[in-house]
C-alpha cells in the first residue's frame, strides 16, 4: 500500500503563525473611536465579517425575499452534530445528496430535481464564491468544512437573482463563525477511530470597535470502509470600525485534507453480501486551499450604503489513481489494480472584487429600495496528468498539460417598491459576460477561446395576506456557463450559450405562536442543458438537452409543549424529465420523486435530544434510466436504479454547567444498508456509528 503522502511543514507553520500574529494584533484596543454604549449595544455593533450578505435571518427577511429562504442557525447545526455539510443539507427541503464518503470532501447536491451529480447551484462562503472553477469547470472539488460554519442559508426562486453564476437551482451560503470572546474547546471520538479537536479563541477591544479570533480544527479517522482522512482547517477573522460610518473585516483561511478515497466502488455481489472494504486502498485525494477575503462597508448619507468585498483563493487537488486490470477484476469479483499510476492533478486560482450600492428613494409615490452591483472575477486552472508507476512514488511524465482561464464581468440592478399597502414588487436584471480560454501546453501550445453574454431578467413579489401569512412568488431567468472542456471541446469554439432556465415559483409562508409553515410550488423550464463528457469535436448547440422540473416543497415546525417540538419537511418532484435528445422521456439521474425529513426534539433544563428520520426515494444512476446495476468491472459512470431508504439518527447533549456540555449521537440508528451513489462501482451508505464529545467554554 502506498503510504499517506508527506506534507512539508512550511505551509502549515506559515498559516498558523500568520493567524496567531494577526489575532494578537487585532485584539488590542482600537482607541480611534469612543462610544457611550451599553455592553449589549457594543456586541451588536461589532464589525461583522460579511458585509455582502445573502440574508441575516429568516424572519427578518420575510418581506424582502421573493423566493423560498431557509436559514439553519448554529443551534440547529450543533443539534445534529454533523461531520460534514451534507449532514446539514440533506435535512433541507428540496436538496438531494449523492454521498461518496462521510466527510463530504467534494460537493454532490442537487436542488429541486436537478441531478445531484452535476449541481447547478451556487455555493458561497460568507457571500464569496468558494467552489473552484465556476466558469472553467470542476466546481465540485472543494467543500467548506462544517466545523467553522455558524449558519447555512439556502435561497431558491427569484430570491437568488442577486447572485451568479450557476443559480439555476439556487444559492447555498455558508456563514462562518465570528469567534466569541474567550476560548472554547470541543472534542469528539467515535466509530472508525474518529478523533476530532476544535479550538476557538477570540478577543475584542475594550471600546468594542475591533475584534479578532481563530477557529481551528484537526480531525483524523480510519473512515467507514477504511476510507481514512486527515484534515486540518484554520480560519482567522478580524474586524474594526474605521469611523462612525465605515468598517472593515478580513478573513484568512487554510485547509488541508489527505483522503484515501477513489472513484472506485464495490461490486454488486460484494455489496449484497454485506462486505465493506476500501475498493481502491492505494488511491489518494489530496487537497489544499488558501484563501483571503477583505470586506469594506461604508454608510453614506441619505440611507445609502456601499459594500465591497475583494477575494483571492488558491487551491490544489491532486488525485492519484491506479489503473485496473479489467479481466482480472471480473475474475476476482473486485477491482484488481496494475502498477500504473495516474496523477490527475489540478490547481485553481481565483481573484475577484464585487461592490454593491444600496439606497432608498421614491418611486410611484412610495418609498423604494434599490441595489446596484458590479463584479469582476478571474479564474485559472492548471491541469496536469502525471503517468507514473508504483515504484516512482508519484513522479513521472506529464503527458497532458492544459491551462484554462476565464475572465467574467457581471452587473446587477434590483428595485423593491410597494405600489399598494401589503404588496411589495421586486423587478431586477442581471447581466453576466465572460471569456474562456484554453491552452494545450502538450499540443504545441495550441490556443482557443470563446465568449458569451447572458441577460437574466426577473421579477418577484410578496403580499401580506394577514399578520401571520404571506404569499410570495416570482419568475426569473438563470444560467450556468458551459465549462471550458465543453465550450472549447476539441480545441474548437463550440459557440455554446450557457445552460439557461426560466424558473417559476409560488409559495405561502407564515407563523403563529407555536407554528411555522411554508408551502412552495415550482416549475423550471431548462431550455439547453449542455451534454457533459462529450469528446466529439463537432459538438454543437443542437446536442444540448431540454429538461423540465415540476414539484412542491412542504415545511412545518410545531411546538408541542412540555419541551417537545417537531420539525418536518417534504419535497415532491413528480417531473424531472429530459424533453429532447437521446434520453427524451427519461428521468434525470439522482433526482428522486420524494425526499422527506422528520425530527422529534426535546429540550428541558439543559438537556436536549432529537430523533430524526431522513427518507430518500428511489432514483436512477444514469440518464438512460438503466435499472440493473452492473455486476462486473464496467467502465465509465455506472447506471442502475438505487432503491429508496430511510435512515434514523439519535442525538443528545447535556449542559453540565455554563462552561461544560457533553454530547453523543448514534447515526444510522437501525444500521440501514443502502446505496448512496454509483460511479465506477457502488458507494455504500455509512453503517451505524457512535460518537461522544464535550464542549468547554472559558
């Protein structure tokens, strides 16, 4: 077995040193401003990191947002004691997860009937794009760590028009923690030799005008099916009031994960026999990411505010996989590997700046609120393929070297006004323009480029039926750009527009003393879904596919009394269908008709517990809707019908004192055996797992 790769300590030491030194510097008192505030007011006025926000809270934005808005706060996140973002996302209506391993190293989720294997949704962290390659492809290769997340916000429908690109399904924004005053420590151990330690340290100035802090995580595990990992994650955040009307915030983050995972899954006979082992024990997925964001908020006069964020990130993803002997694999009933090793290694760099000017004004005799946004972003990707052997220890000939780049511009305008009492109308338009380039360094530096511009109008509205009920809806245009590999396939400009949809939504939401509810119906008319993985140099727009998605979402939360409450939601997507092309009439892969979640919660006297159920309906693994899962060493992406399943989880925590909380969980309580996904083999869902931990606050 090839050993875990050795990492040089210089990057780790640099990241830790920079974070700690910066924390010490920003924690000193800022004497430039004097305020006569109470302690509570100081805490409220502290500079926050994210000045370009998706939304601050669900209730505060009921009147503003014209589409479905879900906010999962820190308390709800901690209640389910997640290992990954997937543990949170799968409990949100409309979101389907295609699981590959329990830590969600790559992002695999679909929204509202879109395939979970090819997400068409925008993923942000603190309002900044976090997935690599939005315009050049491969945006699945990084996923934020849930350990540094304070809340999760999901916007669907016309509420997502303000953001782009790739908002066809919606927007998922992970808001990271602002480190609290003092030091907090948490740790847990569990099945598969899980060991995790989290440290949070923060400080603020005496005047309350500056803060700084660090959130750090170290986690190791042998992993379910021996898919082990070793992860380190450090985030430094700071903020300071520059003046009475200006503040600035910054965030530095460093992430590293060495994971023993692969595209290879189990053969069908081994899966049915209950065998659970790593089918590719020598394959490794190595990621490292460094990122820096700086925000500035400037409150001008007459209710005008200018928010600006500049961001940079550099991420590498080295994927070392061994070739297989197909005949020997079929004879053995499991993958048999040769000594030939391929390193599909890619690095991504992104630089961007975005500004938004928001202001109040008069319109049609009433007060209106408008926002104008501009964004400039550049992305590059360095793609190499190293041909090596087992003895060469990840060194060899680079026989495919590509350099992709994309420069994009976006402008956005939106106005919200109220022509009559209780009614708010929000029209807007977004324009995305981008140029993509590819250079084949191993093909005599051959170059090709293309460009495209998309105009995306939309309009939404909210109407207050009563004090406890609101009607909302909208229609908007959304798009996802074709990646360089498709738009410039065969080193030719394929003249492809982006993948575009017209999305419609109508919903009702409201709340009473003990009840919160929401019902939403949606229709997505996908006019030109681009075929991926096509190596035909004559690929053209006629090969793009039309799909249609129709469904409803239901959400209900009710306080039963005596400490008990229920949270439940369901998603019904009767139509998620190809309307053209070779797969016309078929259902999209990884788009089940039914998703449902039910949680029974109890909270009393410092003790809380939750029993949750997650149900996923049956779904296809490939566009051709093949029902039989291959029994041998089939190549390419595997198809088949994945059966429905229901997983139960049990969580509990008890606050022994204001500074000590103990917690524990049993995940997959009934030890349900299920297929989470298919690729080159079967990804089995994690078996029953136990975890115990403690949180300490100083």
